[in-house]
């Protein structure tokens, strides 16, 4: 139980920090701390918990007050990136976080364009995506260190990713 409450509280604290402090002080040069925290937690917990953490974090981010986009947009992107980070981030979490930090702004903008968001054009994407990617890349090592320091959870074991535990040992 405590193993699931700790990431939820950490994600809630990061959501509040993102909205109250980071977005107001840094304006357009703000890193996406929610995305980076989801990526760190997914690398520590695995693909399925990473997808769940990403979906919950993205949905909470969608529901925060200055929401001017389609409901579920961030939930879908963070769910996918949480799953991908959980699959690939076992050995190189910082590299996976950097990849998520670069891909996520483009995925959000692309999904917004598919859903018909009025402010998403190629000109906006060409200026906003590199700026968001650079901010996320700069903040990734700091977020990785902070989450690892605060979240004292154990890393997942290498042999525990199978759906059927005895499948590879010959017991079917």
C-alpha cells in the first residue's frame, strides 16, 4: 500500500510545484516536471505501473485550472511515455528521461493538431518544441536525482516482468 501511496504523493507535490511555482516564474522557458517525474517513476517501477502513473499524472495535469486543451491529451501522451520509459529505462534512466523530454512536447503538439486545437501550427511547433526540449533536457538530471533521493522505493527486479512467473522455467 505504501509502495503506491508514495509515488502518488510525489506526483501530487510535483503537480502543485509545476503549476504554482515553475509555470509562473519561468513562463515559456519552464521544464515539464510532471513528465520528468513520471519518466523517473516509470524507470523505477516498470512498464505497467509506469503507464498507470503516466495516465494518472497526465489526467491530473489535464484537470488543473488553466487547461485550454482537450481533456485526456496529456493523459494519453504520459501513459504512452510512462509505458515506454518503464520498458526501456531499466539500465539507462537518464537517457530514457532525455528521450521522453524531447519527444513529449512534439507528441502533445501533434496530438493537439490531430484533435483540432486552434493554436497549433507548424510555426508554433517549430519554435515551441525545441525550447521545451532544451528545458526538459536541462532539468532531467536534477529531477532524476531529486526523485531518487525522495523516493526510497526499491528498483524492480529483472526477472519479475513476466506475466506468468514460471513460464521460462518450463512450468506452464
